[in-house]
């Protein structure tokens, strides 16, 4: 486990250095928005830690990334609050099938929310084994991160294109 954490840290640092060197992302076809490199890296790191906990099924660590007023909006399952979401995640982590998530890095966009936190958008791929073969799907998401009392928490998730 320590080796995995060290590899994740090294990978994150490497990606951060690449991102800092090219912190301009297109917002629209006719406009370019400079992204705050520190905010971009911070949210990318939070995302990496969140899904390292998800992929390793560390429920206690995973749930620490969410605000108690969490709402998740998903096109194929509807709306869930914090308690419903944590119950669903706990069941997922305890199930036989192991679901893993991979961020599509080139899709990641981060925008500040004044006096609140950040908007993270992107695409991610989830995979599990189905009859001995990988079954994967790529989906779009929006995470609303709130910075409060020195920590980042997700308050809203919109996930779609399932």
C-alpha cells in the first residue's frame, strides 16, 4: 500500500509540473481563459486523493471528501443526499465487483467560485470485470468544491451521459 501511495504521489507531482508549464485551457472556441495553476493543481490533487480512496475501497477516507450537505444529481439514478449517497457507496465498496475510476486528464477543467471554492468538470472512466472481461464506461461530471476551515469538500456532483 505504501508503494502505491508513493507511486501516486510521484505521478501527481509529475503531472503538476506539466500542468504548471501549460496552465491555459480553452473555455470557448473564440476565447481563452487563464486558469489559476495553483487552484488547478489543488483540485487535481483532491480528485486524485478522492479516487485513490475510491479505487482502494477505503470508505472512511473516501467519505471525508464530502460535505454533509452533499447532493448528487445523476441522469440514470436521480438525486441523492449525503446519507443516501454514503449508503450507496458503502454498498458498492462491500460488493464483490470492484469498480475503479480513471480521470481523463485532458478533459479536466477547473474554475474558481469567488468566496466559495471551485468548479471541476471533466470526464472519467469507470471499469469493472464482467464475466472475466473488463467492462468500462466513460461519463461526464461536474464537482462543486467548497473550501472551508482549511479543507476542500465536495458539496454538489452532477454526473451524466451514462
